[in-house]
């Protein structure tokens, strides 16, 4: 599998039409100080819109899409890609695929064991002042945590180039609902022993209200920054692998990751490429079949072994008293 058809284009844009798996209602992302993220489009119609899933939430879901939780490993199609595993007392604690800040995780860089931290600092070899080499950053990330080249990183450590190493997301997405209406409902938490028990402590019968939404349409949007990936200058094998992983993440998310919340279970009805014209999106099955070969072709750029193990022990000042 190659992506020659994309070589003269800066972005790959994909849209998927979604619908509730059952019924017509769905529950959006809620923010503690905001609630649902609703807004009105400018213009005469004043169409009411809803940000059903934010860019940061979709990024997290795309990252998790390649992790096989049942087997505690990456999905079989991606065996061999590099990432960092954190162990504590010989038990696996976490890894760079699951950590919110990838290699910049507290558990990877802030423990007493500084061997991997020092290795990064030495390999990046950044001056205290002046421009930093982002190509070198891309090479180091390809060696230890390929995922960071798609989802971005901020090595916010003064010892490593004064915290100047930063990459934006190359892969991003969000979900919007168009022409929405609020669906109001509610219920009661029943106390079968004493309906008048202290509600402040969780007892008694407690009524509550609930808001869900219905919409004319729901659309998931995905963007892959091809220019950014080419800007890493890592060679065609790694470029093809990064593009294939990005498309695999999107297809896997749409295939099996759309149960966003208890009351928000969606399915994809149509998936289409909006840019560039004429590019045919590989299917989930095609990508699953092609990825092992693409991983093998790019393996010379990875650490050997591809999984780097870091031992975590909290610094004395951070231990719980």
C-alpha cells in the first residue's frame, strides 16, 4: 500500500455521517462549568449547533483505538511499533500510548530513574540557545514513540532545549450536530428503605432532570496534515506508515469506537474523502492487512527492541506521606 495520490496535497480531509444506533436522541460532551457546547451559526437562519465531541476528546479516542485492552498490547496489526512502557516494582504501570502527554508523561520523565530522560536529552542534542532541530526531534520520536508524530508532543523540560521542542497534532478530528433540539426528561433516584432520608448524604428519593439532544444530522470531521508528516523528512517508508496508522485509527474509531457515552451510541452511515478529490479511502480490512508489512519496512528507524522499558519510582519529595 502506498499513498502516491497524496504526494502533492497538504491535507487529507475526511467526513463521516453518523446517526444514533437506536432511537433519535444522544448525549453530548458536557463541561463542568459550561454544560453542552451549543452555539448558533451566523446568518438569517440562526441554525443551532452542538459540539458533540471536542477535538481533544476525539484525539484521545483515536490514540486509544490502537490499544488492545484485553491483551494489554497494541493491536496485532501494529505489533513492532515503538513505544515506552513504564514499570513499577516489575509491574506494568502505564505506557506512552495511553499517557495524555505521551513521552512527556510524569511517569516517564519525572521518576528517580533518569536513564531514559538522559538518553532523550543526549540524542536530541539541542543547544541552550538558538534554533532547535525539529527533524532530529522527529527521528527520536520515530525511534521511541511513533504515536507522538501523529498526536503531537510538548517536551516541557528546561533540561531539554529549554522546553522548546513542540509538535502540533498531525491528526485531528471533532464531531458536530446540525440543527439541534433539546430533549428534556428526568427521573428519580428511589430509596426503597426511607424515602425521606438525608439527601445530602445520598439517601432518600432524589428527583433529577436530564437533557439530551436530537439533530437533523451529525458529522464527524477528520484532518490529516500531510505537509507536516512530509516535513519530518523521515523517508517514504515512515511517511506511508504514519499515513496508514492515521487512517487505521479513523476507520477503527468509526467501526468500533462510537459508543461515546452511555446515552450516546452512534454508528457511521457514510464515510467520504472531501480532499483531495479522487482519493479512495482504504477500508478497515485493507489497512489491517497492509499494516504489518508497512511496520516491517520502517523498522530500521525504530529502537531495538521496539518497546523501551522505564522504571518508575517517585522522587522522595513527591511520595505520599
